[in-house]
């Protein structure tokens, strides 16, 4: 996951009986684009030299997903139609900004089981700019099991992501291990949807540069949440989740110092009819 954004997804569920087995896979309809609304909150607390700084941020986005198929791969062009971020500082100062990714398209290729094949900015000029590195816009799919499952089945996924830091040209390696469970079926707007839960552990390590000083970053955290998936159309209907992380940033050099940081994130994504 990366927001270091966190990678999410869903499962396919069709016609529930107590012992029935199901094949889980994503489907695609190139003639019917998907539209999602997303909302997230982030609270960051950083300590340095006995002082504590706290930032609370909220973000709202409108996301379009236009799918197309190439061979056995599912190809999605994902675009942020609008995005606004509100940052509230401890002093009471408020900053409202628009994301630089608005209007930019990111192509995501996955297998029908949700495993990501590739992800790239279609606008290569934007991808090479600092603004393009400010957000590693990612898919919210996760890998589905390769065998049939039924209610109560569990599976897991190990994923390694590389995230660019907003400044300093740094990279952070994020290792995520997630466990999933197919819990039940829920009818949403007349559609049979799979309800699944996910829980995972995150470990990250990397470095960046701040005001000419190299800074090492290390940390760990946990993710959890639930997802609903339309069984007939093979698409995500809703995701709710949260993430908690503890980080340590250590500056290099003789006067190096350690700066602990905590981050708490909540997020939800819903399909818009």
C-alpha cells in the first residue's frame, strides 16, 4: 500500500450456499466506465528536540476507471477527475490545495486474479516531474486466490512497492503482507456482493534528502478493513479501511538526530451509480 499508498481490492462471489465453491476473478466492461468517490483522513504527529508537531489532513477525490482488455490482461485507465486536500496545523492555520494529479491518467494492468502487471503514467512529461512523483497513484485491486473458495476461506498476499518521496529524490520500499477472509454475502442495490475482511502488516525502509541532509526512514504498521464486490459484474462496490504506522527518521552526519513520527489513516471508496 502506498501513502505511502495502500493497495486494496475485492473478491468475486456468486450464488451463496453453505458449501458451494466459487472462482474469484475480476471482470471488465470497456463500454461502461466506472466512477468512484474516495475520502481519506490523515493525522501525523512528529517529534523533534522535545517539540511535537501535528498535522491533520482530509482529502476528497472523484476517480474514473475506463477499462479495456489486451489479451489475457485487464487494462484500466484511472483518472482523478477532482481532488482537494485540506491541511490543519496545530497553530490553527488551514491550507486548501488541489492535487497535481487531477486530470492525469495512470494505466494499470492486472491479471483477472488481481495481480498487478504494470502501472505507469500515460503523460510521460508529468511522470518525470516532481509533481508526478508526489503521488504514486495506484490501483486498489488485490490478488485473488488461484483456486476455488467458499464462505470462510482465507488467503494471503505479499507485495513489495517502491514509493517516491515528494522531495529529495528519495525512495521508500514498502513490504506488505495481507490476509483475507471471505466472510459473507450482502445485497447492495439489488446486487449480490461478497463481503471480505483484510488485515495486514507493513514494513518500510528507505531514504530521502531534506535541506541538503540525508535522512533514513524506517517503520512498520498495520492495515485492516472490509470490501464489497459485485458478484455478477466483477467490480468493486465499496472499500473501508484504516492504517496505523510508526516511523523513525534519522538524519546523517555528526549532528544527526532521530525524529519519531506516527501516522493514522482512514479511507473509504464507493462506486457511484
